[in-house]
C-alpha cells in the first residue's frame, strides 16, 4: 500500500512538472531573520527599532536578536518599555542572544526574566537547537567581566567545553553560531580576540556561519579561519548585523582584512533562507532606505 502511494505521489509530481525530490527539499527550507543592537528607551529612540520590527511582521519563520536588546542597562523596565514595544511582538518565535548591555543589571534579571526558558540557563546564557536541517548554537560572548559566565570564553571554560561537546554530538550538515561581540570588524574598537577560541572550536567542527552584532553597522566577510586568513574551503563566513535600531556608527578608514561588503547608514535585518546543504542571505533595509546585500553559499 505504501509503495503504491509513493508511486502515485511521484507520478503526480511528474505530471505537475516537478522533480521528485522537490517536496523533501522544500520542507527543509526555513527562514531565520534578525539583527542586534535594538531598543534604547526614550521618546526619540524607538523609530528605528519599530521600523525593523515592522520588517519582521511580514517575514516568516523564526527570529533572532543578537544582543544589546534593551539599552542602557538591560533592566526589566527597559525590556518592558522599549524592547517589548517593538520586537517584543515577535517574542513567541524569537531566539535571544545576550549582549553587553543585557547583562549589566544584577544577575541579568531583566534579560532572563523577560525571555524565560527561551534564553537558556540563566547562569550561562548559551544554548543550542535544531532548525530545519541546521544546527544553531547561541553563545554568551560577554566574557569579562562575566558574573553570569564562569571561566570566560576559553576552550577549557565551561562554555568552551560545552560547545565542543555540543558540536561533537551534532549530526547536521550545516551549522550556524550566533553571539554578540565579533572577532572581525572594520569598526576595530568593537572587535575582540577574546572570542577566538569559539571560532577555533567551530572551525574544527566544520561550522559554516557566524552572525554577530555589537558594531552598529552591517558588514559581510569572506570565509576565514581563526587567524583571520581567507579560507574558501573550510573557512567560516561572518556577518555583523548591528542594525536593529540603535544609532549607527562609521567604519575605520582602513577596512579589516577579507571584508567584502560594508554599510554604516542603513537600519535593517538580515534574512537567511536555510536549505539542506546551503543558505541564502539578504539584508533588508527599513522603509525609505535602499542598501541591500544578498548571496548564497554552500555548507562545508
């Protein structure tokens, strides 16, 4: 009976002019969109957070927010008044990432109380999940000082050991990592070598994609190894998307090595379409702005 149904299904696909493998491929495609550096309290500060939240209103799939979500101190009142009034309407489908400002409040009460179990263990701030055909890792890059993160961001720290164990158990072809503070940025003051151990662990495990915030601009890098050298075979591509609503900042006069695309004048979100063995990206600007960036990349 099952065989007959399968034959009938394939025959129907052929009649419709579709390849027989297309149904499975379509079910593996998912959309994952977001940005970082979002909502500062104040009567004149919510225009762009509201504009980027509006972009997400018509975006399917899940949402990520890569740190510094409620300025200035990540207080419960700031999450309630600023983040909730904008991106908060997507909270049911949102995966949060802790940023510097989110962890300023004692024990990061505002961040962890607002997001609850979705944000992971409140003594850690890191977690992972599977989405479509992909494995997604969320890391806590607020390494020092880190009252909620024992051991910092070294390979032998609890977070570094957890990451290695998590990736070793990962059976997905494609892997993405989200954290707040970038290893590479053409806004050099916002780049930090402290997170290099994360990159090394991900590189060793064959990860494909890293998405960061912290620098309030948009930047795309060519695939790189942990030492900042271009590596088109095994390298990880990094996107910095600190364009969620906070005031934008300019780049250094000299771009960082392997920087491919930069923009410091446009708020917006990045949308990833995650396929079984590849991904597409598209930067979507807020209404009235025109910069965009798009492309596709195969997984390792």
